[in-house]
């Protein structure tokens, strides 16, 4: 079992292998990569949220945010949750920004700041910062980025965290 639908480890491994081969497909062969993903998706149950998620990722990764958006939405509507659900929200927000809808991306990602923490926390903040910037809210975006960066610095963690808060605090 896998979150979001019943699949076996062999299928997951083949999807991972397909994505590992992504760089073997230059832009002029992007349709071949999408066909590879489509073939894997065809093995899933018709109502699996993993199908539209993987297809969205393939469209998105080959430069078609406009085609990815409805597929990410479908995956989430079908109940994609957990780690892949969080990835879908991050990637959907990024795609929304790319097609000129950053406000919707902000609405989708802001609740993720208070959700369970995982390795995607910095990606949430980075994409949210881009969406905020797309709305002219650069100080808020910079605050998120500095806050995400601070724990990774070998020094100055406290200073950077304080600067991040000050960008959006009462004296900002």
C-alpha cells in the first residue's frame, strides 16, 4: 500500500526509475517522458490520486504549468495526502504562480507553515516566498526565506532568524 492508493513497491520503483531518467529527455523529447509516465499511470486503478499527481509532475517538469494545475487539483480532490499530498500543494502553488495566480498559491501554502514538519518545510517557504513576491509582498517573502535559511548556516543563525522576524514585525 502507498499513501493515496494501492500500489506495489515494484510500481513505485519503476516510477522512481522513470524520474531518475528525466535528464535523459531533452525538451524536444519531453513528450516521450510524459508517455513513459502515462504508461505507468495506466497501471493504476482509475480513481487513484497517484495518477493525476504523476501526470501533473510530468507536465510541470517539462514546462507546462498550465496543464499541471488541473491535474494537481484532481489528485488532491481524490484524496492525495501525506508526503505526496504536501508535494502536490507545493508544486501546485508554484505552477499557479507561473500562470499568474500567486494569490491562490499563497492561500494553499500558508496553512502548511503550521502543519506537521518534514523535509519539505523549506520548499514550502521558498515557493510561498515566490508567490508572495508575485503579489508585491517581497518583505514577507524574504522573511520566509531568511527564516528557512537560518538553521542551515554555520554561524549567525540567531541573527538571521531575528532579521527574518523584524522584516514583518511591528517595526517593519
